[in-house]
């Protein structure tokens, strides 16, 4: 989308980093949209990273939420010990007489 990595807004020249260019392409932003956000008072980083439709007043809260949500998405390490005895012997249990009676009283048939 973005050919150059420079954007001029209100006489100031902003240079986009390769990461910001990638984020702008992921969000399908063109130079005019980013320039419009900068003129509206957005910082360059927020103008590129916040998706379209999120208002400026909610932009910082959105970024904090995304950061916290990204931490939750990280896979957790498995610290459990292997239990081969559970795989070796089948873990089947039968309903007792009392459980059968409760099930028949509740659902009507076994």
C-alpha cells in the first residue's frame, strides 16, 4: 500500500519505520488515512496501529487491552508429570445401585 515511508502532515514530515509500514498494510491504511489521523491529533504510532473505527478517545485503552490480551494468548508450559499408569489400566467405573435409582427417578429409564 505505502510506496514511501514518509508522510507530510501540517508541514511536519513523519518517517515510518518498517514495523509501522507493516502494521499499516495489515490494517489496510493508505497514506491519506494516516495523514488524516495525524492532523486530528493522533500520535504516529497510534495512527498506524489502531484499527479503523476506534475513536481517538478509546485508542489508548484499546492498545492496553490488546497488550493484555496478547499476554493471555501465549501458550502455557505444561508442568504436569507423566502418569503412565493411567494409560496402562482402563479407568472405567460402573454406576452403583443408588446412582441407577437416582437416574431412573430423574430421567425415567436407564
